C-alpha cells in the first residue's frame, strides 16, 4: 500500500487576509482584497487595481531579524517566509538549533525580488557595482524563497524552488506529495509566493489581459464566470501547507486538516490549439481525468471544484474542459468557485493560496461564495446549472475537492483533497 | 587624526546590526576580529565596509578591503584613506 499523505499545517498571506483565521473569515464573508493601486495609475497602466496583502513593519519583525530586514526588498520572499513559518508552527513542529533531515521544502515562485533587482540595475548602470552589497543575490535568485525558509526552519531534506507560471503552487504540492510517497521525506513544506507591484504586473498590462474597466470600483473588478468579466486583476501573496506522511502525523498526534489523494501535472505541448498563453483543451481534460484516476475516485465523488477561473474569455473553455473530463453537466456538475473573485490572480502564488482555501473549506465544511458573479455568462449557465455556482456561502459537509491551475507555457496541474 | 576611542565608538555603532555575538560586541576593542569574535557572516563583511565608506565618506579599494578583518586594521585603513583625501 502506498504511503498516505496528509496536511498538518496551513499558512497564508493573501490580499484579503493574512493568517489562517483572518483568511477563513474573509472566505466566509466573500471579502474582496482588491484595491486601487496609485503607482499603477501614476505610471499610466490601463489596469489600476490589484491585490496586495497588508503587512506592517511590526508584523515583519515577528518573522525576520533586523539583520535580515536590512536592505530587504523582496515582497515574494516576505510573503512566502511568513506563510511557511505560520504553516510550520500551525503543524506544531519545532524551530530548533538542530537540523531536521526528514523535512524539506518545495516552495515555488515566478520571479524573485523584482524590486530588489531594479535597485541593483540602477546602481550597476551608474557604475556602482560594489555598492550592491551582499543582499542582491539571495533576494533575486529564483530559489531565494526556499533558501530563506530552509534556513529559518533548519530543513535538511530537499530544499528547492519550482516554477511553472500560474501552475507553480499546485505543482509544488504534487512534488512534495511525490517525495513523501516515494519515502524520501517525512514532511515537505510546500507552497508558492509572488511579488507584488508594477514591475511584475506591467508585462501583463501590456498584453492587455488585465481588467481595465473597474478602476473606479476595485472590489468589482475581478469577475470570474461573469458575463461582464473583462480580464484578470493582478494579485500577490503566498500560501503554504505542511504535507506529512500519515504515519508521521499519527505518531506526532498532529491535527490533520485533510488528505492529499494525489493528482496530475502535464502540458499541452503548445499543440492542438495550445500556445504560450492558451491551453490545449485535450491536455487539460487529460490532466483532470488522470488526476481522478490516479486518486482512485469517481468524477461524481467530487463535491467542489476550485477552478483556475481568472475572469477572462477562457473561463468558459475551462468549464467545458471540466465538464468533458468529468462527463458531468447541468445539475450533475459539482459546485464550482473561484477565489480570484476576491483576491485577483496571484500568479505564481495563486495555486497555493487557492489550495489553502480548498483545504479550509473541507476542514470547516463550507463552500465560499463567488463574488461579482451576479451575471453568470450565458454559455456557462447553459452548460452547468447556475445553482452550482454559489453566490452566497453554503454550509455543507464536504468530502472531496478538486483544484486545478493552468499556466503560461501550456502547463496544467490538478490536485485532489479529501476530508480526513 | 580622529580620537581613537571616538573612532572605536563609531565603528561599534556601524557593526552593531551585523554582529552575532553579543558578549564580544559588548567588549569590543582594537583587537576584536569581525568574523572570529563578533561572528559576523563573511557575506555581511562587504556590507560593513559599504557602511564605513558611507559614514566616513571614503572609497575603499579591494586590497584595503581584504585587510579590514579586525577593528585595528579597519581603523588603519580609514585613517590612511582620510589622510589621502
């Protein structure tokens, strides 16, 4: 029998709530974390709204030393380390002077320390390379976040960063799952983070994929599955989960949030309609079907789908793919929701924050509402029953949630969580 | 030339954010070694030197930088650079 893998700790830094308690409350209330971002306006962005978690200077000092904060300017690492340490503490694991060879981390990101890199480039071009000091490399290397986390917690197993665009967080969970199942680690702290700000978001604004129609009404801007969806709203933050072998969790008498049944990652190869930015639907369907098969469940066992659903024209394509892969439609289709309606698209952090939301729903027994979806797109409601797109919270005992993420490069990931 | 005690006090303030050994820091004197006594991370040593450059408005060349491993050597380099100005 294969090693079973469970979740024993959660941490989150989201635009609508920092810490699991605040985040859970925000999920229940359908609280938006999207606000007007002055810098985007000043720099002439079409989209002038975004999601940035609120972290005060005092709050930073609960996690980072003064020395670590000297010359620190990497919001992704900040969010990632806070979420990771919260998840570790939530799992009641010790932070000691000793190294723990049975615990590792796979903590993903898209880019690291974009603003730090900008500072460095200005100094360099000004012929002041020496003045970069010692802080640039650790904050701008892609694996900066896992390096910070590994050091803060004394992790002695694999310490690495994965990167697969907006699939990153979901992929990290499956990578950690595989490692535990292979017997190579007892615990893997998995998750992902994303920087905030204009230097990361500018490229998306230029591609005209961001919503520019709600600048006066930020909280209404992110509208997955809605007829008036007008592009995604950029977000940022981090999500973290402690994955652990069931044996280790039981031995420690740890609180178990849920079980990770498994999943699948694949790619559409940028063939058959797939491109750098658009998915190959056949591959998406295969990813979902394989995830269901790998987990030895049936499509109808899925209570809730936490979709990728970014609020672009691709939302309908995604629902078509779910429907086709699961062979379910109308009222047979599972409940479906998108956290992006509240926090926007947190890019590399999206998968992990959304997985944390999925696990919270399983543990507490509720389905969070889709906000800004009062006008469901006709194509969608003709394929699946509108009652499956909750606009108000549903209190309900849940057994299985499927979470999928899709990313640039035509990459897909689908993970399945089960109540323990 | 600056008063030695005054300069030690100034250096002490500059290294404060980087030290990992409080006792050695409390007893900081001319013979204190930045890495062995104060346990400053070797990567942070370049930051200490950048802070010195800023504080004393100096430019310290690579060779001089290599010598600045303890308080005494650092003071010598600073004094030399000030006198060259």
